[in-house]
C-alpha cells in the first residue's frame, strides 16, 4: 500500500503540472513504477480518479473544477463543505490538532468533516527537536536554554539511547531477580526459583499452559475505568493545601516558573499562576485535562496534544538532517547556523502538519484511536524487521546479555541496538497506524500504516486481506495459530503478546517464526527520488526518511 501512496503522489503532481510538465501522466506513472519495481495492481489503482480532493479557500485558479468557481469561500461552520483548517495564531495551552465533525444524531453518518491543525504547535514541535540536536552538537549552550542540570541529564539520556536502548542491558541473573521481586519471591534465590519453574513446565506442560490461559483470560477481560477515584488523591490534595503560603512555596516560585506561568510580578494573582502548589500543580492540571478529554470523548471529538517525546531516535535523526541540510558546526558564524536550523525546522514542521491532518482526517473517515499500534509487533512496518534481523538473516535468539546486537535478536535487556538500527531510525518503524499518538518523534514523519489501510479498505471497499496458502497459514500450522491467537482485541493489561500452540513468546521472535519479511533485495535509491523534488525547500532527498528505504550492512 505504501508503493501505491508514493505512486499516487507522483501522478498527482503530474496532473497538477508540477512533474513531467503535466503531460502523459499515466505513461509517466508507468515508467516510474517500472523503475521502482511496483506491481501492475499498484499501477492500475494509481491511475484511478482520486476520492478526496483538496481545495483552497478561497478557491484559486488551478484548483480542481470540483472545488467550485474561483474565489468560492468555505467558511468555518458551513455544513455544505468538509473543512481542513490551519490556525496560524499561537494558542496558549491549545491542542495540536482537533476533529469536530458534524454527524447525523440518528444514524451517525458524517454530514461535514471539520479538522484543524494548530500550526504554531507544529512549529514549536519542530523547534524543540532541532534545538535539542543543536545543543547536543554544541551549537547551543546550556546558559542559552535554561538554568539547571536537567538539560545535561537529557543529553546523557540521548547518548545512552544511541548506545543501547531506553534502559540498560541486564544479565539473565538480574532479569530473574526482577521477576522474583514482582511475584514476591526471594530475590536471593531467583535463579533456583526460575529453574524450578522451568522444570515444572518441562514435566507438566499441560498444567502450566492451563494456568497461563486462566491468568490471560482474567487479564484480557480487565479494563481501566476513568471513573475510579485515586487512592492517594486525598493525601496529595491535603499536602498541596498545607504547602500554600509557606517558605517552601516562595522558594519554588523561581524566575523560570514565573516565565512558565506567564507572569512577571509578585502579586497574589501572579503567585496563583506561577506556583506548583496552585495553578501549575501537575496533579491539578492532569485532572483538568482528564475531565476535558472525557467530555470530548462523549461527544466524539478528538483533541491531539503535543507531549514530550522520547529521545530514542535523536542521534539517528541528527544524521538524516545533517545529510539533508548540512552538518551542525559550532565554529561557523551564528547566522549560518541559524539559517541551517530554520530549514530543518521548516522541514519537520511540514511533516508534523501532514501527520496531524492525517490523524484527524482518519477520525472523519471512521477510524478510532489505536493506542496499541506501537505494541502490535506483528503489524510493524517491514523496515522494522529488516533492521532488527538484518534482512531476516539473524535468527538466533538472545538468551543472555551481549555486547553484539548483530549476532542475535531478543529482548532489549539482552540485545543492544546496532548501528544499523540507530542510523535506520528503528523506532520510527515500530508502529502500524497514524491513529496513535506517537511516542517517538520520528513516527510523525510517517503517514498511514497497515491498520489504517486495512480499516479504510474494509469500511469503503467491503474487502479484507486474506492469507491464501493453507499449507503455510492453515489453522493447525504454527503461523496460522499465531495469527488466530493475535485476535482483534487490545491485549488487556498485559498488552498484545504473540502466542502459538505452546503459549506466549517474546515479540522479537516473530520474524524467525513467521518470516514476516523475505526475499529482501537491493534497489537503486535514485529510482525512488520523486521527479518534482524541491531541494531548495526540502533539502537533499533522503532514501531513509523521504523514500522509506533502509540500509542493512552485510553481517
């Protein structure tokens, strides 16, 4: 489906007169598809008329005739039009994107779509990424950003993520101790306890399997309720009230907190807005946000907020941006550094804008949030498994801590990141839907995933993908059992865990058991560069981020 999306982009730019001079667009698409090795089915679908057309408001010369006469204006709230709004003005505490469609109250049918992207949020998101990378590269100093040691700690976290993962690696003994601690066992005898458990599993596999099935059945049925009161809420609130008007409160109302609260003076009103025991109290803000989200959910409204991302892909992303726009260099004149940084920010800003619009439009097309997209390893993008298993060549399971992540594949507490995984932005590919809120900054560079294509195909085409080979995917085969066990739920409290006839297994073994990728081959990246690529605006074309081609070095 991603091949189709890229080819549709090429033929659309041709039809708009941007690529191939606007001539012979179908023949142009066929040549592009041939050079890239796309299938005949992809070519046929790309030639179809588009189902969704974007128009300017007011309608401009060159817009599709279906947009209406030139200068036609679609005003907000006009139910005759489906609207995509871009709000340029900064909105303090505003959302990143929001969907407020008009629905038929009886049938639920969409009357008019109305999605909004708050452009200033996209800009701040992009600035945050580039400024962090500039700081890591030495172009920005700590004193230019903030007071405090936490900035340096963030840099350390980024460096640590580049060498391994979000958490340090563990030996099997350390893993066993943590398992024993969770179940209330004696951590000093963890190895013996786990050894006995293994012996029981080998001696009575049926008994162990039955116990596991009972536990899984109970946890699968468990749900988190938004109406359950906090156990410690009353205690926290009493402590917050006691801290008001004390020397402690005066000490925490620092210049940085006043800046965060948007105040300059020392009046009682300023104190109310700048104190963590009052308006800036995290628990209070979380509760207010929670209540607003519940009201929105009841009314079918999505509000997407910009949360702090993890730093796992920052080092790999730095390499991509430097390849596109030039390397960071603290020795260059500040003006030259700033020009480069602004080009990077603009590129990321537009990526984020497209992602927000795709997410909110997904709601308008009938898709709900998919907050397990990044835990559904069976449906991760194929690039993930290319990087994780060196194009399927690495099949040995990591059963002990190792310094060479390229020799085996397993849990991250055993299996450290390889340079290919870091440089190939492994975290970017670990998702399957634009309907999730990305946890990794680079996931905002992707668009629709397998879940989104499958849902739209089901909703509007009444078709589903099927596995044709009964010999490979039949009900009694290992692959067939894994697919059937995957099911259609969200995995309960334990998350989506792959299972076969023997029970659950670690997701990192999916490639060795399922051959999710196969027959990987080298391609010419130049064939995938769009004919209309604007290097002045978008920098040098990146096979990785712009073409979704990953590089795996021979093992």
